[in-house]
């Protein structure tokens, strides 16, 4: 005889997510046990809102979250020939721009110096 048949409520694991502002992303905070979503939300509100302010709160039953099976995770690895999509080249952009700006300023100054000598 299961706990439900004995009249003992069964508890599910709920994952709690919070959003600090209307434009912020939802962040996973903690997990809790509750018999239904309403109580899970009340427990999350009671436990979480004591610590920090938040704009929105989600509770999701863990069983309702679908994830990629372990055997399919290797398919998430990136292919080796996609380096052109990475943004690592932009880190040196400021120094390259500065170098070109200095060369342009030096050229402009040389132009002014020769123009002043010619008059």
C-alpha cells in the first residue's frame, strides 16, 4: 500500500527560480519538498523573500523539467572548425584602433608642418 493510499500526502521536489527586476533573468535559488504547487509557492515566498527582494518567483516541479539525456550530451560539444564565430578577436580592437589613430595623428601633424613651412 502506497503512502497516497494510506492517506499520507506525497511530496514532490520543486525547483525555485527568482527574478530580481523585470529585465533580469530568472536564477535558480533552491529546491524544496511540497505536496502541491500552491504550497510550494507559499514556502518559496516565505523562505526566499526574507533574504532579498525579488520581482517574480517561479516554482517548477522537478519532474516537469525536461533535460538532455546523459548519452546525448557529447552532441553539445562545439565543432573544431567554428573559431570564426568566437569573439576573441575583439579584445585587441582597442589597441589596434589606438595604433591607427596615432599613425593618422602623426601623418596629420606632418601635413600641417609641411603646409606651414610652404607659406
